C-alpha cells in the first residue's frame, strides 16, 4: 500500500501541508531507523577488523544525510506539484543531495587513503617503501578530492537553467576570460603539476632528511601546494611544491638512510697517528651509533702551523651520525689532551737558526 493511500484512509489529504508534513516525518523516521540498524550491524561485524572500521567511520555521517534526503525526495514526489513551495523544495533537496553525494565521495577517497597508509606503517626500521607509498597516497588523495569536489560543484551549477545562458555569455568572451584565468591560475596549476611529479617521481618523500636552502630537516608534510620541512631546532620551513622541481636540494635518504659523516681536527705535525687510529677504533666499537661500515682517519690538509685530520664514520641514519661525530670528536680531543698534550697546534717562530714554540694555540 502506498503512503498516499494510507494518508487518505486516515482522512489526511496528501495534497495539503498537514499530509505532506506527516509523509515527510514518516519517511525520515524510516530512513534514519534503517541507517541506524544497518550501521549497528555493520559496526558489530567489523569490530575486530581495522579496514572495514575505517571505511564505516568515513561514511557514517554522509550516508545518514543521504538516506534522509532520498526519503524526502520520495515523499515530495508523492505530493502534487500544485502545493505551494513544493517544487522549490524538490529543487533544493536535489541540490542538497548532490552536495551530500560529493561529500560521501570525498570521504570514501579519504578512507581509501587511510586504509593504504594503515597497511604500510611508517614506524618500522626499513620504511623506505612505506614512505614512498605514504607520499603518493597523500598527494593523490588530495588531487582526487579536488576533482570530486569540482564534479559536484559542476553538477550543482548545471542544475540551474540560467547556468546555460551564463555559459553562452561567457563563451562570447572566451579569449579574454581564458587568458585571465590562465594567468590567475598559473601558480595553482604549476603546483598541481608539481604535486603529480613529486607523487610519481618522488624526489622527496615523507620523513626524508633533506638540506633545503642550507637548512637541515625532515619532510613533515606534503600538501597540495607546499611542503613543510621540520628543521633540527623545531622550526618549520614552508617550501612551495614547484621549488622542489625547479631547484637543486640534498636528499640524504633518497635510496636508504645510511650515511657517512666526517669530523676534522687540527694537530701538530709531531703527533703520531697510529695511536690516534687505535683510539678511533676503540671509540667506534664502544659507540652504539656506529654501524661497523666505515671508520677512517686520514691527513687531508696541511698548513704552515698544523696538519688537518679527517675522520670518516658511518651510521644507520643522519641523526645517529651527528651524535657519533660529536662523540668521536670529543673522544679524540680528550685522548690527545691526556696522552699528547704537547702536540696540539703550535705557533712556531724561527730565530738565530733555531726553532722554538710560543705557546699552545688550539684552533
């Protein structure tokens, strides 16, 4: 039995506002009850499963409004069009339904992105693949959401008959408008294209260690128009996407996080090097930051006053390497001070055919 027939039996005419309101309330109650029961059943089924739970959380609110609007549309279709304002209400509910469907589509895209990120956790030792996938997902999800939003907005505008007339008017001056729009949208389009390039070629990924404009930091966020670099002192460097495409920068974790660091010492020419190399081996073996790949001490420069020693040491990542470099530098200086204090850099003068040392000047 149709709802209009039921209203007529209880002496309420569906062509009146009283019957229309009753019909709308009944249809809304049916829709909301159906939504509540369905979501309750699905939530219980997905209680121990993370992936369905993510999707259900994303669609919970949009589907509620979608079913309510569907119910109102069904109710208003049963009401005669001669009832005042009913045609206007049909149009408004249709526009609202398009908006809710657009919202639902965007939430589904976000949920798919969250599921992919969930399946590839980044808090693991070897997270190179996960960081690559996270970068691609975050950029592509934003792009797809923009496309879905544009489709929804276009559908709403095309629902107005006047939009066709507006389109015909704009078409007459398409040359000027196209030129102005191209100039105005150039930064947006360039960043959009740069985002696609970064997502596909991946010169940088989330959590990459980079040197940008002389600053050391990690890639913290990749948005649709800029990249946030978290610097070592907790400042944030905001860099447009296009900058990473057009300018050179250093990526210390492009293929893996392993890195070789260097530290320099200036010492007197008379300092024996073999004991210092033995101390370097001892310090490296005692340091948990060392990854047992590289530890080298070499003379790399010499001046009129002292010789320069370069120490190369390797670690699993740049943060550990920084700590290791500081630790090795402190250990070697302490070793020289304890065992060879006279061989710190000196300033020498030559007088009457003999050389003499004037003080210890540590550089």
